[in-house]
């Protein structure tokens, strides 16, 4: 039944036509092995793996080889198949498995479907099979490595007990100590407790210490968090009621720098796409080195309006001066230039190609007209008034601006609307480039008390106009990113879960405001953790304004063809000033990283001179709204916008910077220098 190390034996069967032809394309076996090692490595050995095509006989033969006692050292305890469980005509794994099953296990099927349905409603299209053959447990998993991992994570802690029972172990011996002992041995935390006053306390402990296994459906079926449970305490459980809610936040208070480090670690790396060289490229960061396909200019061109002439090094100075016949015209348009001979000149316009043989251009200002053609429409002869013209004068040589093959832009360079990068790329014939995809950002406000800011009716008691959403949408677009408006979402748990799930299928980053404090209706954190299987990386920051700021990642299945596996969520405080400050401080650097910025630092930092005394907070870093001006002495001066309460959006009127005040119990005096984050243009008083 087990190996020499006392571990249970598992086998993995991949059902895939593609992987059968090229095993190197398979990602299922390493993904499932990783789950065994991470979740229950002390209990399992993966002793057999195989890849077969989507054929019932091939699938059936492989499974029977492992379950019918013909493997070295005996049968395997667990057979996992991955693939072939969908609705296409070639999906035949359930049909191959069903005749092999002696005892069906509908509970395992239900647990896997429940776990998948928490990620996507399309999980209802799966057709899993689970049951016992002889002394082996057989389970079919989805073909997607991500889906297979999610399903296995949901049930693996219970499988050791199931396999021991299937192998014939004495049931009474296995159940000594009761269900709670089984859960403890499996590393599970029960949601059921005796009916006493400790029920809610036990429930909170279950979530904080067993975060990887405790997301509904008996506490054992949700997506598993890939972080240390002891470092990720869970939020209030809304089901516990207000009398059992926390009186102090379970989340540690992080310093701003620590929060920024976590954001940098958990924010996904940028993805690359091919972009045409047009206005869609503006705002993007290049993901490759660009070399010039063509020289600029591609021909010898005049840089002035005048006359092309032939000037040789052997010619004497007086030969450049005198009266010359005008034998041709060269305009700045496509065409063929005639050959120019010594003693002739050709009228030429700025940017036009030099005639063959021409070596210099004399400016029209250095000439006079001496005669015209008989019809008076053309110049016949002109006089050059100077003998100082040298070979190559007023001529742009081929490649003098950009040489063919020369590096014109590098990976990490940005394409701005005013910097000329688009023109440079276009000038050398670049048609498309590899660039980092800019993340798409969703914004929603939460709360039953929130009403649209432009609703014509007056406010009823308790209602608040939604200022955060339009403010954040404007800020995100002003930062150069696409923003999607998801409106206002109710505080009701089901509505919030649905809104978050739908939004994360459409965007890379979701910014929410409100619902992150300690109230019984502050549901963002519990919804992220309990309903969506997300990981909250921090839930409080030692700063003002913005202490309840929350940063999380949630497993997703996007609507588009991208392969991203997690969505990023910033849940910002509901107070307007807090939302704006925390967007600039935390969200913007994450967006810059995902967009491929070489140094995603958020807002630029400058040194400013204080225009008045400012009191620091002894416990928390503060971001004070100020107006920064440039004066004649070359220094930048900062003046406070006044009262700084976090609910006071008026403190941002005219503000173009955030003064960074350290967590120190002291005053900064007028004339002292401090650091500020620039949100807008510096006002000049020069």
C-alpha cells in the first residue's frame, strides 16, 4: 500500500493529444507534483506518471495497470487523471472511467465543483468522476493545469484518510479521537464546534490559522492561499454577527515602505504584445531594442532654399562666384534628379534631394537674379555673390541624422505624446514594435449609502455623493492608463462578491473605495478572503490619511485570451482625501510596474522649502496636501492647503504635491527642507 518511507503512492495520467505528440508541452504533471509537495509532501509519493491520447481504451488501460496490482510493489493508492472532462467530442475521460469504478464518491465530485465554482461559473461545464476501484481511489481533474491544481488543492488534505479506508484499514482504528482528530491530522480546521459560547472564537481561529483550507463548503474546498497562514490573519466573519466582530484589527500595521515592498513583490510582471507604430503606442514602454531600418535622410538633401552647385576641392575661390545658368529645379517631392555639371546651378528647396554631381548649396540670400526665360516664368541666370561656399555646405548627408542599423530606442524607453519617439520610429520605417501591455484598471465604489455624484435629487439622511469614483477614474486616465467604471456596488455580500468577480475577469487591477474598516458592513476583506479565495497581503498601513488601505491578489479566469492567473485589488479607504493619497502612493507604482516602467516609483520626489511650521504625527507618517511653487532663487516652496482631515476633499483644491512628514513627535519649522511627491505641474513665480 505504501512506499518504504511509509508514504501513500500516487499516479498521474495526462490525457492530451498534444502532449502525447510532444511531452515537453505538458504542464500538468509538474503542476500536480507541486501541489503534492507543498500541501501534503509528508504523506505522498508520486510514483507513476503517463501521457495518453484522448482514447477511451488508452485511458482505461493505463488506469487498470495502476489499480489492478500489476505495478512494482503493488497497486497505487491514488490515480489522478487530467484532461478530457469537457463537452467536446474528443472528451471521453468520464466515459472511460465510469465502467472502472466499483464505488462512486459523489462527495469528492461536489467538493471539486464547489471549489471551481468559486473561481468561475463555467466550472458547471466540468464532468468530474471520482470513486474506488479495487483498493485505489480514482479522481478525474480538469485539463487546465490551473484548474487541476485548484481541484486537487480543495480535496488533497482529505485523500490520505480516504485512501487508507479504500486500502482496507480498520475504520474503528482510523476514527479513534473522532472527526476533530481526523481534521487535525489532515491539517484541517473545522467550521463546526460544540454548541457553546466559544463557537465564534473557534471560527476566527480556524480562518487565521488554516487559511489555505477554510473557504466555505465545510471549510475545506476553496482555493488555497500560497502564504504563511500565521502571517495572514483573516478579517471579520460577517456570519458571526456584530457581537463577535473584532474590536481591534487582526492585520498588523505596516510601515509605508514595507507596504510598497509587498506591492512590488506581488504585482504581476509586465506582459509583452506587438503594437503598430501609431497613436496606440503613445504611453507604452518598449520591450525590445529598435534599430533603424533605413537611414535618415535616405538621400543627400538641402537644408536651405537656394541653388545646388558643384564645388570641388581643386577649384579656386573665385570660381564659386559669378553668373551661372539655372539648368534644373529640385523640389522636396518624389522624383528623379538630373545630373548637375560644373558651371551649372539648379534651384532647390529645403529638404529636396541634391542633383547628381552637386556638392553644396548656396543660400538664396547669397544670390541675385540676372535674367529670366523669354516667357518670364523661370530663372535663366543667377549671380552668386560669395566665394566662401565650401563642399558639403548646407547639405544633409545620407544617414547624418540616423544611420541604417543604428540603435534608436532601447528596451524600457517610453513613447510619450510630446517626446518625438513616435516620429523617430516612423522616420526609419518601423511598422510595429514589441511593447509592454498597459494594465487595464477598474474602479468601483462600495456602500448602500453611496449615490451617484450627478443625481439630480437632493440627499436623504445618511446618503453620500460618490466623489471617489470620478476622482480616481480621472487620476488613472491622467496617469496614462485605461480605466473602466464599474459603478457603485451594494454592501450586501452576494452583490459585492459578484461585482468583484465580474470586474476581475475584465481588468488587470481593481481599485475599490470604502468597506475596509471595522464596521459590521465593511465586507471587502471578508469577501476577498472567504468568498473569492484571495490573499490579503496587508490590511493596514501606518500612515495618515489612509490607514485601512488594503492590498490583495485574487485567482481569476479572465474573459480574454490572456494567461494571467491573478487579479490585483487595491481596496482604498472611503474618505476622499485618503483615496486620492493612497492611489498616488500605492496604486500608481503597481500600474507602472505592470506597464514595464524601468523604475516604477510612482510620483516624482522633490525637495521643498516649508512655507510655514508643520506639526508631524508621532505615530504615523503623514502625507500633507501642499501647493509647490518655484521662485527666483531656484528653490521650490511648499504651502499647506489647510485643514487636512481625511474626509475633506477640499484640501486637494489647488494642491499639486504631497508633503512627506515622518512619524516623529516634532515640528518642522518654516524654512526647513522636506521631501514632497509631485502630483501636478509646479507653479512658477519667476
